[in-house]
C-alpha cells in the first residue's frame, strides 16, 4: 500500500526548542505518505499534539494531495472503482472545522453508513467519495490511537476496566511488567512509566541506560518531591515501612508491590511471616485439588511469641496452647535473664511448628504422613519437657496442657469426634477451630464442646 494511513509522532524542535510557528512542544504529529514516483508522497508537520486537531488540519491537506494526484494509489485502495474523479477547478469555500466534526461523528458510527455520508456530503458541499475517504482515514487513526503505546500493553482491571501495564526488557532479569493503574496514554501513562525507567537506570538494570529507546520516548525530569518520598521510605525498616506503603501507592498511582520495588523492599516483603503464611496457605489450597493434604489450624501452626509477660517489675512466663493460657512466675526482674530462661522453650516451640508444617504438606494416609506425625509428637514431648524445666508446672492449667501436647493436630477435612473441656467462654472454640464437616455442639452447664 502506498500510504501508511496514520500519523507519526516525531521530535520537531527548532533553533529555540519550538516547532514550526512557535508552538512550544517536544513531540508533534506529522502527516506522512510514502512517495509514489517523482514529486509524490507527503511529509508535513501538523504543528499539534492533539489528535482531533490533527484530523482537522490533515483533511484539507489530504484533499489537495488527492486532487494533485500525489496520493492516487492510497485513494484507489480506499474507494470503489469509478468513484475517484478529478475535483472541479473552482471549488466553493469549505469550512473544514465543520467537515472535521462530521468526519469524527461518522467515524464512530456504524460501519455501513453510506446514506449518511451522501447526505453529509451534499450538506457540506463535498464529493461523497472524498468524504468517505476522510471517514476511513479517521477510523484508521482512531484504531491506531486505541492501541497501547510502545513499551506498554493493555491489561484487564477490576470493574471491567482496562489499564496500561509496562513491558520493558531488563538486563539478566524478568521483564519490567508493572501495572500503571491508568488508561491515560498521553500524560499519566508516560509519567508513571518514566519513574519506573528512572529507577531501573539507577539500579543499572535497563540495557543502555539513558540511551535506551524507552527513555528516549518517555524520559524526563523526576520531581524532587517524589525522590524525597522514595528515599524516606527506603530508609525505613519493614515494620514501619508497611504502614506507609499503601498511602504511598495511592499517592503515586501504583500498586503497593510496585512501591516495594521502587524502595528496594521486595525481599523484606517476601520474608514477612504473615505474608509467607498467606502464600503457603494459597499454595496448599491450589495443590489440594490434586494432592489431598490435611486442613488444620491447630495451635502448632500459630505464631511463636516471646513467652514473656511483665507485671510490677517481675517477669512471668506465658504460653497459649489451644484455648488454654498458662502463666507462671519466673522469679526474675532482669529482662535479659528472663529471655535466657525461656529461650530453650522458644526453640522447642519453633521445632514443633516446623514439624507440623512438614506433616501438613504430606498426603493424608501416606507413609510420609505417618512418619511426619511421629516426629511431630516427639517434638511436642520435648516442648513439654522444656516447659517443665522453666517452672510451667506451677500454672493452674498444666494438667490440660499435658493432655493437649499428647494429641496430634486436628485435620478438619476428615471430620471425626473431638472433645475437650473449655476453660474460657464457649465462643472461643468456634473461633479457634473452623467447621467444615459437621457441627459444633456446646453444653453451657458442663462448659464442654465437642465436634460431631
């Protein structure tokens, strides 16, 4: 085809960083047509960045070029045989603003609108074939403008929306694919991609650095306020940073994980215990479709605390197993000595959690599950001995704790009977263990709960 049928953006800076006519701009639209023999083709600066103004300024240029025979091949490709005719020598004065508005209206109308084109051509004093040529030209530009810009792509977002996402290859790493959370192709999309490219250049991950094509297209100055914000977040530890990541993401217009990348907190996020447990639970649910593993939220999988409690300058040992809370005096007033006293019990409790996670990853009824369960019960006995060594036997609930340490974790997927005396309120049993197969039944007189 002899005509590309689309605008092109080019740098058109003059001697004083202005384009033709004095308009201050860095990227403007050009009307470009491939040459058809000697004296053919087009390469005209439209002196604007706006697509609608570009259409309005391009229409008279296209009409004049077609009349002069410089775009005959392009016109023949888009018009039926016999429709192309030489315009009259004396043409009436044409209001190209009205023509451009009508062309834009017809471009978004139905594909088959020949009758409307004929009526509009008669009203605007245009040849029907020429107006049809303008409409097809405008549709081609609209289809091109709806494409994602270079180094970006469209992705689906919540609410049946589509937003832009970056797509830039990096050195020795996976591509830079970060959601930009905007559908603005002119301002917001390039602005948000510019910050990502700047950070990739700072870390030496963008091939070529400042000479990369993406930086030539979208590069520019980063606001000092944004740099100060990222420096301040980068200096914070993870515990304080995670309180500010969501507001910073909303302020800059990114997803929170993108802020983690911009502030070099990605590894800290991956090591966060809460997020790791959520990821492990998601993976177990995903693999459970083909690999039947236990479903359990027993005390063995809970977080390991410090096992210390201070009251009136005295330190006490404290541990929670199921719905029982043990508390006993350590006879110490120095925190360092108290932490050293309970350290063996904390280590034993940590080994219980690791053994429980190994058991939960095994298929139900397999030899590996039986071996893992035996190892878990051994670790629970060692945990009992560690508690006994630091004086936990003086607590009132020690007898119930010894019974609980002899039992394996509850597999909620298999159901079955389970019974235990509730030392607290009856609602705590419903909160600690979720019901999947069966129903909780509680007796307020005996203060007992069982799973039927």
